């Protein structure tokens, strides 16, 4: 059962990685096209779009790193173990977010800790 879920997650991870890489290539092509022609409004729009694209690229990069970590965990037979609790991550969670490192319990605990520290943070 567990290896069946792991294989499905591996397929999902590889598919998502390919999708993100293709998307990233498309964005890079769009950035490389010289669109800095026209009046100040056109240039401003180009710079705004460029900034949005760079932000999306940064998010994509972070997700690609998470996917690579998950694929490495599959290779080392550590996939599906919560990094916080050390317990197994549910199959449904793994199939929904195969790059997750935390079980629901672990994620909730970390979220509670973050909220607590955010509340007690000096302004």
C-alpha cells in the first residue's frame, strides 16, 4: 500500500516538476523579448509585468526545491514521514500535496507556534 502511494506521488512530483519547468521557460522567453519600446506608460507596464514574472519565478523556484527534496526522500526511503512529529503523513495529504514535509498535526503545531510568536513580537 505505502509503495503504491509513493509511486503515485513520485509520478505527481515528476509531472508537476515538468509543468513548472515548462512554465518557467515560457516566462523567461517573455522576459527576454525586448518590450521596452514605446512611451513611458508602455515601459511602466513592461516593468510591472517583469516584476510579477520575477516574483512568480521565485515562488516556482521554491516549489521546485521542495519537489526535489521530496524526490530525494523517495530515493532514501524517508518519504511520507513528518519532519516535525516523526509520524507518517496521511496518504490523502501526500496525494494532495506530494512535496509536503509535514503531517496535518505537525503543520498545525508549527502554525500555532508561529502565531504565538507573532503575537508576542515587539512592535
